[in-house]
C-alpha cells in the first residue's frame, strides 16, 4: 500500500482539470484556485475600456465646443488634460476603487488579483497600468499611423507589437510585462452556483432502497466516473421539463445499461426505473469511494486497479 | 453498503450542517461586490470575516472527505470571491493621492540622488556641447534642430524675427508659437515616457535626454548670438523649469531600474528590479503630475505675463518651490 502511494503517477488520471489555474495561497493557508483569464476576453475588456473612455472624453470636448464654453488654447488644454486622464489615471482609479476591475473588466467578468496571496496594493495597480502606456497605448498609436511610417520604423513597430503579444502567450499565467513587474494576475470571476446534493435527494425517494449493491460491485469505478455520473444526473434533473428530455432519457438508458453490465448487476432494470437505479448507484458508489479515500485509498478513475497491479509487480 | 439506509453519508451531513452559513456568506459577498466593503454595516462586516474563515476551513475539509463535484466547485468559487472581498484594497483614492504627494514622492526623490544626478548630467552636457559647437560653427544648428520644430527660426533669421516669435503670445492659439507649444508639450511628454521606459537599459535613455539637451543648447546659442538670450531664457523659464525638472525626474526613474539591473547587490536581478520599481513608479507618476503643471503654466500663465522679470520670477520661483518640496516634504514619516 505504501509503495503504491509513494510511486509517481504513471499517467495523468482521467478528468484532470485542463483549465489554466493560478494557485493563490491566502494567509488562511488553504490554496485557492483561480481560472486565468483568456487573452480574447482581456482584449475585449481593453477594447471596451478604450472605446468608452475615448468616447466620453470626445463627448465632453464636443459639448464644450458646441456650448462655446472654452475657445482656442483653453479648449486645447482641456482636451489635453482629458485625454491624459483617460489613459493611465482612469485604470488606476477604477482598479483601486472597484477592487481590480475596470468597466470593461466588469462587463467581461474579469478581475485583477495579486499573485502573492495578499491584497492588491496601490503600487501594484499603478505599476501594471503605467506599463500599459508602453504596452498598449504607444504601439496602438503607432499602429494607427502605420501607413505614414517608413519601412524601418514600420518593421520596428511590428517587432515591438509581436514581442508584446508573445510575452503573455508564452507565459504560463498569461501575464503581460506590466503584470510580471507588478506580480498581478488577471482571472475570471468565478460564478457561484450550488446544485442540490444528489446523495441527500436520493435518500428521499423510497424506490432507491430497492437497489442494493454489493461491495465487489463498487470496485470498478473511481472519482472521475462518479463525477461524470453526477453531472449527467444534474443535467437530467434540470432538463426534466425541457423539450429534449427524450435525448436525456436515451443517455440515461445507455449509461444505466453500461454500468449494469460492467458491475455485473444481475437484476434487469425496468426502463421507468433507470434514473432511480443510477441515483442509487451514485449514492452507493460515492459512499464507498469516500470511505476508501478516508482510509488513504484515493481512486482517481477506473484504472486504479491496473495501476496497482503494475506497481506491485 | 454497511451503513443503515436511513442514515445520510458523512459528506452529505457535512454539507447540510454548513450550507446555511455558506448562503449567508454568499449574500454578504454579493453585496460587498456590488456596493463595496465600506458599504457593509458592522454586523455584516464582522460576519464576513468569520464566515470567510469558516468557509475556507470547510473547503479544506471537503477536499479530503467529499467527492461531490458541485459542492467542491461551489465552495472553491465562494472562497475565491470571499477572499477577494476580505482582502480588497483598503485605501481610498483621496488617502492614496494625499499620501503619495505628502510622503511617498519626495522620499522617493531623495532616495534617488545618483539617478537624478545622472539624468541632470545628461541634460546639462547636451546643452553645453550644443552651445559650444554652435560657437565654433553655426551650421551645427541645422543638425540639432529638426526643421519641423524650428518653425522658421533658422540660422538665417534676423533678430527681430526671432524676437517676434517670443512676443506674439496674443496670437498664440493659431500662430506658429501655438503649434510650437503644442509640439513641445507632446514632445516633452514623449521624451519623459521614452526616457523612463528606456532607462532600464540606461544608455538609450541617456542619449535621448542628451539629444534633448542638444536642442535646447542650439536654440540658446542662436538667440545669444543675436543678443536676445535673456528674452528666450525668460520665455522658456515660465514652464521650462518645471518641464525640464519633470524630464529629469522621469529619466531618474528609468535610471533607477537600469542601475538595479546593472548593480543588483546581494539580491537577484529580478528582486532588485522589483525593489527599485517601487521608487521608479513613484518618480514616473510624479513626473507626469509635474508635466501637467508645466502644461498649465505654459497655456495659461505664459500668455498673460509678457514682462521678462515677471516671467523669470514665476519660472524660477516654481523651480525653487519644486526643490524645496523634494528636499523638505514628508521628512520623518514612514511611507509604508
């Protein structure tokens, strides 16, 4: 047993999380996993911010022009000040007041968090947004006037932009240069949704007591299969009244037959009882696996038996 | 299965005992996200901290004993959101701004003596070199001043033409001077940004500021040659002192990064960069604020003040005020 635990996993277990996760260790000492935001979402958020702030600044300038509040040089300086403030200061103020979110990030459900497990400090916010000047605004402006640039300058701008895109693409945490300097990460705001406990509802239905599983019938599956079954049952519950319920019922039938055959459950399951059978099996399997886990026997998926035999050889 | 059929399994009991606290936490976190933690009443704020710690402990236990995916995902997401609500930046915008200008910025300037000296040296050296070269051969002027900045002020210009540029402030908005002023502002901002971000490699930043010094030196030499050096000096002083100080400060910020990279001391280069970054960022922000002040002086004050001695007084008064601010402000207070 100890030999099995000590052996390195020979293969990636089924159902390993493929999302990019950032592990943050808060002072409470329990690691939290945030989903790192994709570059597409970040680009969209940045675009929304630019369009919104520039639009607002232009509107203010146009209104002052139309109302003839300011003319000539004062208008120029009002405009210059406004366009100064919609660059770095806007992002710094927004991320400070809204805890790491700008309007664009809010719309795209993104958030800036500190990579060191502490709260986001003012220095981090200022540093990551100052670098924005060099990473986004300047190359963006040069790209807009690209047609007027000479060949050498044009190539330089292209190289500059390519490098800036390559940094977050090559980075495991999708950090741009400003994020690296400030030690920040941009993450997806996780949605909070708690579905009912299948193990609690399964008890309530009397029909579940009809199905009894023997210990050797519960040795076949691991955590991954259990959680796939959980997902299936949850979606069956949600879709009970939906139009494509027939397809869900067909899925349930296939799965129920597969499981029945695999574990060698002797009795035939009536089509009307398939869902109840699966729920009863889910409950028994989960109770069994959780108990094994408490004893140190973690079963990641259905191959747990194979691995053990190869390791013991 | 050996357990009695009516008895719930362990992880389900675990969940049922705690669910209500999680929902309470979820409601408080939702409110904190919408309205800010400051908007919470005392009881909710207290409950937030307690419930957060309970939820984190629950998550830690649930990872060990439960295989309920929906529970694990929910708890993880809840803890993540609650963590962000509990450890939100606690600073107000006003407090941050006042602390920066009262303590942070002047202390950062005082810590950056060497970098400031280097930046000032680059600027002064450029000015002197251009001035000296102009004395030996005036055609250097065309090399240092690009034609789009010169705006008609060439080596062939007469004294009255040059003087005309300085005194035609009334027509500043649409005259050549206005264009020059607008160019200068964006030019100096670009120089400041460039000098800061190139400072990490030191040499390009030095060259950039040096070349900026060359332009100033050449322009001066031209005016001195026509005997109207003082007029130009007064004209530039109004905003130029603030603006050149801002460029120097921004360049010093860049140099701090470059120096940290070249001489990391006992630290790794990455750690040294991060550490110098604290001051460098402060210097960059300070320089930006100074450029805004300079733009204000340039567009509002310079037009209304035509007198040479008054122009000199304003310009150098501002310079003295800046230096006093750098050396005296925020002493004996920690900036943490």
